[in-house]
C-alpha cells in the first residue's frame, strides 16, 4: 500500500522538482522553477489523481508555459477548480491497475535517485583522487551499503510492515524485467524507457541474471 500524496505532503515538492528535471533533460529545455508561494500551493494541494496527476501537471506546465519561473498565480490558474473533479484520470481506472502504476512511477523515481547518487559518489571520488587524497570517506561506504526502502506508514502491524518493505535492488530488477518483456527483449527500447544507457542496462541484466 502506497499512501496518497495528501497523506505525505512533504513529498510533493521533491517529486515536482524530480519530474521537472526529468522533462527538461528529456527535451533539452530549461527546467521550470517555482517561487516559494507557488511551491506552497503544490505542497498543500490534495492531488486526487495522486503521483500521476502531479507528473502530468508538471509536464503540462513545462510544455505550455514559456516562462520558466512559475508564479503562484500561474499554478492556481492551471490547477483544476474542483479538487474532486472527474478530470483526474485515476478516478476512472481499476484500483489495482492504478496502484500498480503509482508504484512503477515511484520506483522509477527511486531508481533515478540511486543512479544520481552513484554518479555523485564517482565524481566526488575522482575529485578526491585528483587532489591527492588517499583516504576514502566512510560516508560513501555507508551510503553504498544502505538500502532505500519503501515502508508502509502503518507501523503497528509488523507483518504488514515486513510485506511493505522493498529493497531498491528488487525494484530495479522488477522494472528492468517488465521493460524488457514489454519491448520483447529489445535492450535499446528498454534502456530508453528506463532512462539509462544500453551499456548500463546490459550490466544490470548480467547483475540480476535476467
């Protein structure tokens, strides 16, 4: 079970920035930015369509708005007037399919975050090496050993908590497997969908024995 965005409002700003950055990178355009008042609106909005509605909203702003600095008024003008509006696509979908799609989007965000972290660690290590540093900081060792997990907010039931915890490696494997099946084993198409290089995908296939 993945709690809705209205139950974890602190995630809204992070997801907004992530989706805006992904769109900008995909289409080679400057990323849209929000002022504080605009971000407060994004954070406190209920998002009845959950993560997919937020993602679609960011894409819509990125395409339609010529100005990259988005004001609070622009956000208010762009959001549906009725927060329970049936225009939000998730309301008409089968609940199990909707939940699966929500998880896939969230796992993709985590997948990208791990990739960004790996690249940051490599850059930092290279800089340390270039500057003549001989010690390897324990911080990066700790980061590489830790797992990013998705845990249910309900901590009263240990069994449910255990069932709701997933290692990022498992999610990576699941996403890669699904993408390969979707594209009939065509690695280039799968890599494009996952947002990684074909070389990285090949390495992951060997790593997960897919």
